[in-house]
């Protein structure tokens, strides 16, 4: 199936694709660049799962110090 980009950079997703994916007005979508093109994916409404976890980790010091303790000291530059 084909579509054309408008002068405003908009595209029309063909009806059969919208119906199969359940794309209705307001549905978030994402574009992923891949070799030779782009992939359009149906997004998820609401916050990203990582956003929900943000701020939940409590550290006992600066991030670099915690990482150094877990991995060992970084080589000097």
C-alpha cells in the first residue's frame, strides 16, 4: 500500500492498516528508522513504563560511585 506525504509532512495511513491495528484519532504511533526505510508502530497510551519507574531507585551515593563499586574502578584516561 502507498501513501503520499503532504506539504505539511503528514501522511494518510490506509484504512485497512488503520482497521487492522486499531488506529483511531489520537492513537500514539512511533517511527523507527531501519535499514532502507522506516517502520511505523502503534504506540501505547499513557506514560512509558520507564517513566513510571523513574525516581524509584534509592542510591547510597552518587551514581558514578555506585557503578564503580559494582564494576570496579574505571581505568584512568
